[in-house]
């Protein structure tokens, strides 16, 4: 099975989010991350989780079809 454009985009989004995890963690530990920024990052994580869930559904449909 070939890799789809959607899969590549999802992987790129995962890489972008995870590249910031250490900085986010440090900002949280030092109190440098505002509640607004925390909520914004949480929103990105929820959105990414939704995309990953949709990707899994699409992959499952491909395997079943």
C-alpha cells in the first residue's frame, strides 16, 4: 500500500507538535506558560488526536474494503 498525502500531512503535524513538547514541559514547570497558551496547545493536541482518529478510521475502511 502506498503512503497517502493525508498520511504524510498527519506525520508532519505529529512531528511539529512533538518537537515542542520539551519546551512546553519546561514552560509549564517554570510557570512561563500562560493559561491561554496552555489552552491553545491543548486545542492543537485535541485537533491532532481527531485527525489521527480519522486516519485510523480511513485505514480500517481500506483494510476492510
